[in-house]
C-alpha cells in the first residue's frame, strides 16, 4: 500500500484567529491544487474569538498537533501479515516461512491483537513443553485437517474433530481397549482393523500412505457416523502434522510491545531494541492491529513535513520543530532566526495578516475558496487588523476583505465589530486566562521575552485591575519554563494606546524603570509593529 505523505500546515503556539484561519485557508488552497495530503493543524487551544469565527461559518477547527517529532505515523505503512487465534501452528509456520518473518502477530476474529508467535515461542512450545505428551488434536474443522494432510474426505460425519490420536500399530484388542468415541485413529491398509475401529465407534479414521479404502469400510463408516479421510502422507507424517496443529493462541506470547500512531520514533526505537522479539505491534485506538515495526523499519530517517504560517521563529513554533522538515513559511511578522537544510519557499510580506497572503494565493490563481473557507480567512484578516484599523493594514488587506466578504456573504464592517467584541470580551475570564489568550515569545538581546496582548474596550479596564494583573504576571514567572521577561500589553483599540505591565529579575526591573504600576504607551496598538521594535531597541540600549 502506497501512501501519500501528510504535510501539516500549522500556525504558532497560543494561536490567534489569524493563525487558526490562515492554516484552514492554505490547506484548502493546496488541497484544491491536488494531492489532498495537506492537513490544517494548530498547536494550542482555540481562543473565544476563533471559536466564534469558526462556528459562524461552520468550519472545523484545525487538527490539534502538540508535537511534530517523527512518530509511528510517519513510517510508511508496510503490508503486514497476521493470523487469527485458532489458526493451526503449521499454517503460522508456513506464513512465517513464506514471508521470511521471525514473528507473526495473532488477532481475534475482530482483528484485535492478542499475542505474537515468535520463532523462540515455537521452539519453546515444541521442544520443551509438550515433547512427552500423547498426541492430541485441538478442535479443528474437518476441512482444515483435510487441507493440512492433503487428504480426501471420503465420509464426512463431523464438522470439527478433537481428541486423542492413535497410530494403530498394536494388536487390535489393545487399541480397541484404549480408544473412545471422541478419538481418531491412523491406520494402514489392514481392512479388518479399519472395520473393527469403525464398528467400535470412533470419531474418525485417517487412512495413511495411499492405502486402499474398501466399499465395506465406507458403508460401515456411513452407518456408524465415522468420518473417513485418506491421504498419501504416511502414518508418521500424519502424526507429525497433527502435532503441529495446535492453535496459535496456545503457543503465542502475550508480552508483545505495542505502540500507537502518535508515539514518537525515539520512544519506539528504545522499546523495540529492548524487546526480546525486536518488534512492536502498531495498534489503532481500539486495539486493532495495523502493522508491525521491526528494527529494519526504524533504520530510515523519517521526519514530519510542515508548512509554517503566521510565524517564523523557533520560540513560537510547535514543539519538536527542530526535528521536522520545514518546506514553506508564510508570514507577516519580523524576520526571526530559522535555519533549514533545504532551500524553501519563504513568503514574508508586510501586510495586515497571514490570511491576507493566503487569500492572495486564491485570487492570483483564480481559484474561488468555499464559503466557509472564505469566512475563515476573512475572520483572520479582520481579527489581526482589528477591522482594517491597525497601522499594519494595507491596500492588499482591503482588497482581500472585499474579495472574501462577497463569497462569505457578510458585511465586513458589521462582522468585524461582532468578531472584535468577541475577542475583547473580558467577562468571566480570569487574569491568568487573559494573559494566555494571545502570547508571543521573542528572543531579544539574549533574553527570552514573552509579550501577551489583551485587547480591552478602554484604558479603564487595566487601570482598575492593575493589582490583579501584576499579581497574575508574577505568578507566571513562577511557572516552569518561565521567560526572563514577561510583558502584558492591555491595548485599547478605540483610544489607540496600551498600558504595559512587565516583570523580570530585579536588576532588569531597575534598569528598565519598571514598577508595579503600568506604563502608559500612547499610540502603541500593534505588538509587532509598534511595540516589539521599540522595546527591542530600548532593551538593547539598557542591558
Ligand atoms: Mn497574524
């Protein structure tokens, strides 16, 4: 089975509406061009505004992918052999032989993994455990037995046979004294013995070595309910083969390592090399067997392919990004430091949103997005540009908005107000949640800086809440993986300015003249255009 490689189109951590909607748009665009292997993804929860936008246009949220380290799903699925619980061992061995396998997974009738037959398990079952036991046949359909022995069914009186198996080499009275109605006898061409066994009322007669079977025996067997098989195989061969008909479930091991599609290859490699079977079975979420992974299938370097939207810095990207193959980047933020091995397509444009750049791809190629996709892209632009009011908005954003609004069938001005009000809604949300709503991480002058931005209806909000905000920020600095500097911008779009709260170590606080009270920044609305460049310079000068 040949599978097309999945490519994830993914935005930044703490996704905002642009990050969510641009990936929906771009994955749809690429899938329209052909292939269908592009998956819109996100590496964080939807905020209230994004959820509102997706619900309004009936669009599904991008798939949640918290880590892009290579996983089991990235190994090409290879056709995988297995057998069911009641498969005779001899068939298991044949499958293993024919496919050059050292192990064979065993499933129940529904395909769920229940164990593994290994070469070691086979040797153990046949050499040590049962070597001195009498020959017994586990319940087996007559057809299966006939197939294994290449036998003809001359009289069929049973569906399933089981019981002790005797080779008739003793004197007749001896064998008759042992045998019961459930048992099976292997005989040669001795017709009186054949007849005597049938008359005694056994379950089945296996006539070995191409011996003739007379009409009298067949008639008697018919009358007494005895199944008769005849085969070319000699008596020893018949006995040996029956010995190898134990059902797989009786000789399988149950301590087989199992993995799922999402498990990282690093984990799987460890598991496989520590397993005595040198293999792991891949199961779906219901425990059904998908395939097996051996050391060989882990030899090749595999990686996830990703297209990054709305960011181009490692610190903002999904976990595991350093192991992934970045094949394209589309963004409208500052140029961050990201290195790739291969040349890639890199589209960085100073426009209002990434959704704008994606919309231009549709416009330029003459492809019309579906209504829901158009609505999502429109939401991305209106959210990032605050209804085209931000200083970052350009003519290109306006053009994209008119193009999309027509397809999505909404009035962009009215919808922008609705959307932004949703994004600014502060009721019933804790300070801590607000601080997580829209954060970006930067590396500035060697410091890890997180800048959270919270949109408010007016300055009043942050000024009234300053104690709570400061306390919540200080709590953030105690979390694991806390940055060097944590900044929160409470931005009033209608008044075109922000109040900045900042926490850092004491010496930085001193040098930057930061205190518990917010610093008012008139005219600072856009984090990336108004705040980060100015702040970056101030930090570089003072530290
Ligand atoms: Mn954006």
